[in-house]
C-alpha cells in the first residue's frame, strides 16, 4: 500500500514517533518566551564568575584564540574591513580561510562596538542560552515531559563539553567559527 511506501507501517503508540498523518503539537509562543528568558538567566548564573572578573588567559586563549578575536576587532575599527591575512596566525596566515578564525562569525560585527573581552563573554552567554532553550524546546516539541526536557537541556549545555572546552580556550565549541 501507499502508506507502507511512505514509511507509515508503524502503529506503535509512541510520542516520539506519532502515527502518519498526525503531528506533534508545537510549543506555545508563551512557553518558548519563558524558556528563552529562563535560559538566559541560567546562562548568566552559570557563567557569573567569568562575567564578574574572569579572564581569558592560559592555554589556547593566551596563545592564539583571544588574539584572533582581537585582530578582527582591530581590523574592523581601525581599517573598516575584515582581515583576510594575519601574518602571525598559528594555523594559517590566510586568516579568512583559517578554520579557527572568527572573521565570519555570526555576531562578529559586534566587535565594532564591544571590546574583545566583553564580546567573548556575550557570545558565551548567548550561545549557552541558545543551547539551553533550543534543547528544551526541541524536546518539548516532540512531547518529552518538561522536567525531562529541562534536565536534558541543562546536561547538554552545561554538562562538561562546552565549559571544559571554553576553559582551555576553544571558542570553536560555541559553533561560531
């Protein structure tokens, strides 16, 4: 039958795999807004020690990653252009093609108005909040109960991978490079 060809052969009552022809109820806008606000608050609370005086120093922050963001900031402010070449880059002097370069970062233009430290801290909070809200809303969209969705989102965003990589200077863990 046509339903089998379309992948509708399952009749299992599973919230993660609803029957063909039905759809999982999407998350209400009010729930999404609340999740976003709580995610930003959680990210701010989690990163508070960094935001209130923590420095980007040691490991890869000191050797090159902080300087990559600062180089973009300097180029934008002083010359009004994106840097395409960085003679002292660790990986490759072709800065635009350097996989670790933040040149084409989605929020890179904020370096025009923010100093490098503030920009990096803002990125960390925003991307952590996006991971929290996105994880929660994705799981709620497929009918996972709210407490389990919240636990999974917190585990995903704050459970070790992101904080550990940021601690040693790997901003690529944010997905911004």
